[in-house]
C-alpha cells in the first residue's frame, strides 16, 4: 500500500492533502462493507467497519500513525465523547436509589474483570505494572459498539438497557482510574495518598468541565427546540469544545462528556432523544472511530507469544463479566438467564480502550509499548468478535426485531432491510 501511495503522490495533488483522499476512500469502502455485511448476514454494520479498517491496517495503510496525536487523536476523543455523552444522558441517578443492585452489579463485574485479567497476566509471566494496566483496560466495555449493535438489531428490553448502563459505568471507572494511574505509573512505589490524589484531580476537573457543558446545554434547551438543526450544531460544537478543554486542563475529555450527559439528565429529567441531524453526524463520526481503532490495532506486532496472552486475556475478561453480573443479580430486576446474556453483551472493546492504551503509551516510553503490544490485538479481536457475541446475546435474549443470521432474511422485509 505504501508503494501505491508513492505512485499516487507523483501525480495527485489534492487541496486537502493525500491523507484526506486516503481516509475518504477508506471510509467509503467501510460504509459499503458494513451495509453489505448486514444485508447478507444479519451481522451489525460495525463488524464490516472494523474488518475494513483491519484489512487496511494489515495492508500497510499509512494514514494513522501510532501513537495517535494531533487531529487523529482529537477525532477519536470527540467520537468517544459524543457516544459517552449520549450514554450518560440515559442514566438517571435516582434509578440507583430504587435499584441499588444495578450499581453493585457494575462495581462487582468491573472489579472482578480487572482482578481476573491482572492475575491471569501475572500467571503468564507479565510484569506486574504491565499486568495492572492491562487489567484496568480490560475493565471497560464499549458503549459505542454496543449502541451500534443495538441500533442495527433494533433491540429493546431489559438486557439491552442493562448492558448499556453497565458498559457506560465501566467506562466511567476505567477512564478515571487509568487517567490517574498513567500519571504515576513511572513511580515504582506509591502511597495511598499519592494514588488517590490524581484520581481526585481527574474527577474534579472532568466534573467541572462536564457541569459547564450540562449547564450550557440546559440553558440552550430552554430557548431552542430539541429537534432543531441549530440545536444539533450547538450540541456537537459544545461537546467538541469540552473535549479540547478537559484534556488541556488535565482532566479526561471522554469522562467530562460522560459526566456532562449524566448531569444534563438530572437537570432535564424528561426523556430526550438525539436530533435526527446529529444522529447522522454522530454515525459518521462513530464509523470513523471504528475504522481508526481497527487500523491502529491491526498494526500491532502479532506473534505466537502475544496470541496466547490475548487469548487468556479475552477468556478471563469474558468469564469475569458474566460471573460479576450474575453474582449481584439477586433482586436486580432481571432473571438469571437475562444476567448471563447481559454479561455476554458486554464483550466488545473498542475506542475507549484504545484511548486508555494511548494514555499509558504517552506516559511511559518503556512500559507503554509493552502494554500496547498486548492490548491492541485484544481490542481488535473484541471489536469484531465482541460485536458478534453481543448480537448473538441480544438475539438469544429475544430483544431484537431482526432475525438471527442463521434464520436468514425474510423475503417480506427485504425492502425494509435494504433501506
């Protein structure tokens, strides 16, 4: 691919630069692949997006240098922030007061996941600091992938809602802990106060930025229609501004967006939905993040030693999430069968996990590459396989209006599915 790009560069002089042409064509191919894959197999479009990006990365696509920086990093943070803002806007804190077992489920499955992956990595001979970082990264599920899967399968029900809430909360924990841990990971021994102080700083700055975002949007919604095109523009530009500010002042941009969505839900408790115009823009941004993640992850160093570590990581992570959700399921409002499928639906990893890896790589030149060498292949694997597992879980839970791939596409709805 690098040779092809060199040939192009001899005669192609686009005004926006050759990388813009490369990314435009790659995203067009990803959009077509996602559509065709869903049409003929019933799998969600995100699988097609990820496979297209992975193939491009394996072929030597040069449009995404690792570690990410500049515009690529900002676009990834913006895409994650938009998803987490929308996900946070679905969570009503008063729900936890009436059903505290959901919060216990979230804390238990995240803690068990981090511990299970940490001890699995240590058992396989991974350095303790690297194993700790891998455990924190594995803690997070992907609200972006799961929301895309739920949208493509038209899913609704207790498993879908519970998996989305638990995935969002896992992102909250992981973003806070990793943002704090990455700043002190170069210190071999840290006291409790030295560990808690960075957590408080990250949470505090992110909360302030998120609160400012929520207040600005709350004031805007008082005078602007939620369905207005101008409201869509205001919303996405404010999220972009908050993304840049949070990172500049030492907070976490995605965490600030997530907290902003949760606070806006408390200030404006009435149900609200994305404006249609923002939904289209957010879909394009989401597709960009899926392709970017798979392109970057596909460039990782693949070898038998890494393959065994990734396999152990994925198995330990999957088992811990199922056990954690099931262990705290008593009186949580779902059956044991639904708890099992909820744990399976939390399998995907994607853009949030990549941002966590990026933080570790940026904070340590020695440990960062070791962490990325294990985490990147796992992220690529679980972006694709995790989406398939989540789709299967939704089908088995009976919450999808689409047929499963094994049942084929009914001829009576072909026109609808093509639209």
